[in-house]
C-alpha cells in the first residue's frame, strides 16, 4: 500500500521565462499499481533543454500543465508485486518525461534503469542526457582511431567535459574552444589536449596544433560564427555534427568548404536515438557510462545544489554565463 499520497513539484501551465511560469504545487500521487514503484527523487539537474522546454522552444514539449525537469535519480521506497525485480533501496534513473523537479513520483517499473549505489548522487542525476550524448557523438559519425582529433565548441559544458574524458580514454585527441579563458587551465587539468578561446584567429592556430592534419570530427552546440570556425579546423572529408544552438544564431552554408574540402554536415538529437534504440543498446550504453562514473574517470563539475524551494535562485544561476559547473536540485543530504 502506498505510504506517500502527495508531492511538492515545480509545474508550469504555459511557456515563458522560468520566473514567470514555474509554480510550486502540491500534487496527488495515485495508488501504486502492481507493476509500479514509488520513487523518492534524490536529485535533478537544470539543463539547457529544461530551459528550452519551459520557453517552448525545445524539440519535444510535454502536454501542459507539466512538471519540469528532464532527468534525475531517485530511490525506490515501495514496489508493487510485479515490479520487474526492483525493490526498496534500489536507485534508478528517473523515467523520461516524468518531470524530475519534484520530491516523489510513481512510475511503471518496466524500462527503469538501475543505478549502482557506488555512483555519487550528483553524478548519477546527470547520467541520462549529457553522457549518452557525448558517447554517441564519438561513436555514431566517424571511425575514430587513437591519435585522431576531435574539435568542439562550448567545451566547458557538461557534454564537453564528458567528451574530453571519453576521448582521452580512447587515445583520441581533443581540440577545445571556450569563450572564457578561465576555462583553459581547468579543461587541461581534466585531460584536454588543446584549449583555445573561441575567436576567429583560433581556427588557423587550431590546424597547426593538429600537425596540419585537422580534426576528423567537429561537434557544434553553439551555432553562428563559432560553427564556421569549427568547420575550418576539419580535415578534408571531415564531419561537423550540430547537436545544439546555444546562441540561437543560424549556421551559414559553408560553400567553399563543402566543395573544396568535402565537408559533411550532420545533426544529432538524443531523443531520436532513444526512440530507435533497443533495450539491449540502452543497457550497454548505460553499463559503460556507470562503470566510468563508478571508478571516477567520468564526472562533471557541479557548481551548487539547491532545494526545490530555492528554485528562483537556482534557475537564475543556471541561465547565467560564467558558471563553473551544473546547477542541481537536490532533495536529500545523502
């Protein structure tokens, strides 16, 4: 029998700025079905896609009203008799689309991904979106070998951190562009091979740093002139993959590079991969990610955790430039 009947949650009824549309509401929890579990939410991060969802600009939007937050980690407190082998005390990734900015939720046990208890809560909370994105960007477009180069902008982002660590483990070199010079030494400490300020003069310097070979793969999450600079770092036949547009600026059609250097332009959206992936593919992906998180070789910095009640401060920090890590909602002191 369910022991929790309601939850506090950050919900929005229309799209707009977080300060205008988010409300703390008390929502009922329905009685637990035989194949469901009761989850106490432990932590949930604030991602750019969360802000895009609130604004109504993200590629997949929930039916309103909706609880905000696309990912997180929780602990099972109660399990129905047909709960697919899950039991109280197990940690799981929060189900996609359920809304993680809340204290409690009920969810079908089928499809939930268990999380090893050895992984710190804050790192586990960020496991659903950015690490899979980094891993799939490295795996899905170019056959990368040890000694090859990958270039990326917004290298100080969570995806950028994960990609640097994953590439280093494979012997693949990373060429990283950042807007804030303060990140240069931090990313080098993380394992980045080269870090440059994202400006026009850096594109030519970047080619020299690769020994003139150029990068086989370039990863764009910024757009505008930054994406063109990435294209200039590519080797002949190289591939630029766009998976974000932080500035909102369009990418100019790089005619010269397409014609004379056979550059390929691709796009990536994790949601599409999740729609098409088999259960086995998902399990294999997260097994690798969890193994690296557990041994400490895969991590992302956290600037500050906040309780749900402090959502105004948390979201203001998340929207601000110059942060040193992710902003999270943390519902427990564990």
